[in-house]
């Protein structure tokens, strides 16, 4: 998931530009590494197709950070007989926070000026998390939360790696002090104890990274714990004796091999690479090898090349370039009204360089190296830091409060009334033709655009984010012991039907139980233990003959003909079993997905009719839905609501109701407007049993 739109592997991958060394002596080779890393990351965000593995810049930065901070702390310990954690943290705050908080404050302004109303809350929430340096954990939570994954990338998303760095700065000196205290108690050499502690931490972190990258990609990518081993590799270089590769040929081979590896990786790796996990060993070890070779390249020409002024300038400004480039990339489409062209992307790159130069000249260097800054005590730095953070947080929170949902909050009863011509009724009822052409201003939409992503109607309260052998089930409507019993099975697209089913159940006195969750699709004949156990339990409940009606739907994802045939066979087999045991089956054909241009149009349009932002009807995808073919081959009743979504084209807003809350999930408001049509079709499915 290294796309600019998403978050875990399966998302977005950003790197942090490493701050300069704690001392003012700067190694040219490290500046060259910084320049490579930041250019790789920025190029990846601007032109992901050209540099698909540019996200590995984050790993290079983490290794550099682990080396520099460890080397600095060990040197201070040798020179002064100890480490002043307060002074260390104060120095880090002076280095990192002024520029970071400035960019966050500007990001708040950019959000208020140009971000679409539907995205403002999300952008501002990311600013708040970034100001508190917990953005990595927020993104990890969103990556685990299926609904959060569908959100557009926020304006401060790139601060996730800065958050990891800050958490490293908090932990690392404490670890070194603890190792020193333990060594004194054991009467052992502190370097040996620290090396053992470092190795243990690295093995644990790498093992967790490998496991999470395969099973919990969001945690694997964004968690500080699963990234700590990369810092440890850099720290190991600082702990080990200086390299003794005096042979120019060996040093040259190491230098060329490491740089060649990094240059290849940015083109070889891509969105399909499981990352970080073991794949991250390649760039991290290459970066560590370059650091270990030392500040002087093995040949004079190579040393001149890495010391060239443009490379050193980029390395010296890498922190600012990184901070500025992402907000500009995120806000540019809304300023331009279209995705940036190649020329505009070059302009974004140039603007990032210019903003970084100004920030360093006006903010970073005076605060970091000025006479007052050098004389500032840690306590004063802490108070000033807290005050600056409060300013940014206050601006973001106040702006967030100002973006609270405004719009037409129509009650459920009104939305469900087909005579009011809202949503699906406007598409299905001939008496609602005027609703297709009438104009609805954005401020009168249901749900309010500012609350679009939150319009789930509580449909996911018993949704299994991580399905297991003990599936969550809940009753969303209960009509008593003699009520018609209905089971709903499926994924998030089934959960989207719950608002409609609640209306239907209230009107008819039904009792509705749901088994919905992510992954472990009921029809899949997978050998995995957890999924197999889940299938068995759902089979026992749903195919027991206790239900009068089984309602099932799944997202119609991309699949080849062979996979679609397999799915269709599995579905028709289960439905035939349900039928034989006295349960009628309703197969709800999946809704069309909204393409990206229509989604962007929805977020930026001021007045809507049914034609506004509409997209072509996807007849091919609708015809090949495995649910449709399975229903044709079994006793199941197909429930095709396509006409509620599309006529000749498919609108995104109809009858004053927004249909989609993201690219493929419908809003709870629109689901409620489906209740009349869906109820009639479910009645027909029940009647098919006689």
C-alpha cells in the first residue's frame, strides 16, 4: 500500500527527512544519503509510476537517524561521563519542532482555503495527531479499520514517520542509560551490554515487522515497534569499531554495491512488495554499509561527486523539502480543479525547494543556532515547545469545530417514505421524475458533505474487522418469537444494507440477525484455520433451517473468469442447501462503484441534479457479478436494485441524497431510501417458498 491515496501495504508510504546531526559537523556522505532519500520519496509521490519503490527513502532515513543519534549520545557519554536527557530532548525540540509546527499551521490555512468540505475534518484531525506526534498510530488504526482505509490521504499524513522518529528520540537515550546502569551493576562493559540489548531489540522488532507485514500490514508499516530494528541497524554501525577496509578496491566495491542497490530498489520495488518485513533489509543494510565506509568516498572523483554543492544543498534542506512537499501535493488538485500535470508537478517540486530554503533561513537556523537558543535551558525550551504546540492545536481544533456538519438532517421516516422522492425513490418512481432535474445546493444535501464519511447509521457496530473462528453476530431488529426470521450474511456491502433492513423489519415485524465482516468470505473454500472455523459456525447457524430468509451480498471486486466461476459455484451450492432446509434466499446484486473523477466532482460541486458528476453505467461489471450467475443456477431470488443507482448513467446525488460515502460504499441515508424497493423484493423471495 504505497500509493499516495492509501495508507498500509495495501497504502501510502511516506518518509521523513532526517534532521541534521546534533553537532554542527556535517558528513558529506550522509548529506548525499539524505539527498537521495528525500528525492526518492518526493519523486515517488509526484510520479509513482516512474519511481515505484521511492518509498524506501524512509528506511534510509531511519538508519541514518539510528546511527547519528547513537553516535552523538555515546560521544557525549564518553566526554562528560553521562547523558543529560533533558538537554538532548531540548536540542531535538529546537531542531525539529519550529519547522514542523510552522508547516502544520500553514496546512490548517490551506485546508480552510481550498480543501473540500468533506475532507476538512479528516485533514484537521491529521494535523492534530501530527502536532502530538502520534500520526503513525492514527494511520495504523485507520489501516486496520476497513472504513478508515477508504478515506483520502490527509494533508499531514507524511508526519507519520516524524512521529516514529520522535518516539525513537524518547526511547533511545533511556535505553542507553539503562544499559549503562545494568553494565555497572553486572561489572561488565557498557558497550557489550548495550550491544546485547540492541541485538535483542532488533531481532524482536524485525520478527514483529515480518509477522505484521504479512498479517497486519497497517501495524507493520506504521508502528514504531516494527520499525525500531531499522534504527538499530544504524545504531550498530555507531557501536562497532570503525571499518578497517583500507583496501581501496574493497571500499570501492562496498560503495558501488550499496549505491547500486539503492538505485535499483527504487525501480524494482513497488506497491505489490510486502513491506517493510524482510524486503526492508535490502535498503537498510545498503544504507548502513555506506555509513560504515566512512565520510570519504573510495575514489577522489566519487568523493567530489557526493560532495557536489547541489547534492549537499538538497541534503542540508531535506527536512524542509519533506515537510513542505506533501501538503502541496494534497492541496494542488483542489486549487487547480484537476489533477496536476507534469509541469505542475515540477512546479510543486520547485516550490517545496523554495519553501524549505526560506524555512531554514528564517525559522530553523535562528532558533537552532542563535545565541538565545544556545543559552536556553531545557525547562524554557519545554515551555516554549508546549506553547507552540498549543497554538497549532488550538488553530486545528477551532477550525475543526467550525467544519461541523451542516446540511439537511432528514429523519429516517422521511427518507424511507417513497412519496417524498428522496434518493432511490427518485430513481424508481415515475411520479418522482421532477426530482431528477431539480437542483439541490450542497448545503441542503443529506448527509451533509462535511459528515459524509461518518454516515454509516451505526451499520458497523457488529462488523468483524478481523474475522476469526468466533464470528460476531447481533440482532438489528427483533419482532418477537413468532416473527419472520432473517439472516444477513456478507461483507461491508452487506452491512450497508442494515439501515434499509431496520426500516423493513420495523414495518413488517421481522427479526434480523447479521453476520458481516471483513475477509473470510463465506463462499470461499479456504483451508485457513480461522476462516474454516468461521465458515463452520456460520454454516451451523444460517443453514440450520431456523431462518425463513437468507439475505446475502458481497462486493463485486475485480476477478478473472475462473475465479468468478468458482465463487458462483460455491454460492449456488450453499444457497441450494439453505433452500432444501426451508430457508428462502435473496441474492442482492452489488451496487456499482463510483470512479475517482466522479468522487472528486462530488467533493467540489456546489449545486446538484441527477446529472451532476454522473458516470457511465458499468453494464459489463453488473452482468458478470457472481451473485447474479449463482442466483440463476440455484433457487435463490436475485434482488437487482441497479435501477435505483443507474438509468442511462449513474448519478452520485439524487433526490437531495448523496449515494456514495466513498468509492464503493453507499451512505446510510441512501440505504434508508432503498427500504421500500428492497422490502418488496424480499417479500417476493419469501413468497417463493410458498
